[in-house]
């Protein structure tokens, strides 16, 4: 699984649903608990920015400050 997003330590930002996603609990734990995937190798690659300047997203004409880069 490859995920590219804005984020910070241990979290990603879901711009579509305007929420934070915890990498360990919301992604890794859920994927690893899928019965049909148990005992099979899994690779997780996360790429997210972690800087100190805010980035802005636009949703339906609304500007949202959502992430640091």
C-alpha cells in the first residue's frame, strides 16, 4: 500500500473528508486485521510532508488550512 498525503508525525490528513488519519490505528491495524490478508506479507509506504508552513486546500470554494509542509 502506498499513501501520499499531507501529514505530521504518525498522522495523515484526509483532505476529502477533512479529518486526520492515524497511520497505526486507522490504516495499519485495520489492514492487518482483514481475515483474508492474515499470514500474508504487507508493505506500507507513507509519504507525507511535515514542515512548519501551512498549506491550503480548496473544497467547493472554501479554503481550508489543513496541513503543514
